């Protein structure tokens, strides 16, 4: 019985030690929060004008008219901060290697008045 109790205490201590190592954040304070400046450095950006809104589904064309975009607001890695409407100008941040399914973030560009 003593051996089982000692073994239980040792295994509990090992489990507690592993939990502390993996759950406790680094002392260096590294944060995984992504800022806009970091996004601009790591991803390609494209400017589009929204042409059609159908629920969470958005369609648009580039400002030069050469390319089109279609995306669902639920499939973006960083959620939209505001509702988009037809004729809104946006900047799409996409992964460098995966332009089709790699939309990271969509930002609305405020219209100059």
C-alpha cells in the first residue's frame, strides 16, 4: 500500500510539473497577438471594391479591374470588425504562398471626403 501511495504522489508531481511548464507563458513576454504592422510585413495586400453582399458571402473586384475576390466572413482568420456594404473599399491581407484560401484579414478603407 505504501508503494502505491508513493508512486501516486510521484506521478502526480510529474504531471503537475509538466502542466506548469506547458501552461505557464514564457518569461520573455512573447505574445502571439498580431498587429496591423506585423500583418503588412508578413502578407501581401490587395485592394478591392465590394460589388455584391449575400449574407456572410462577399464579392469584389480589384481597383484596376483585373482580378476578383470572393470570401465568406466566417472563413477569415481574423474576423471582420465592421459590416461591409456594396461599394466599400477594402484591403485584403493574404498569405504569400496561398492567395486562394489564405485570406488572413480584411480591412475597410475609409472614404476620403
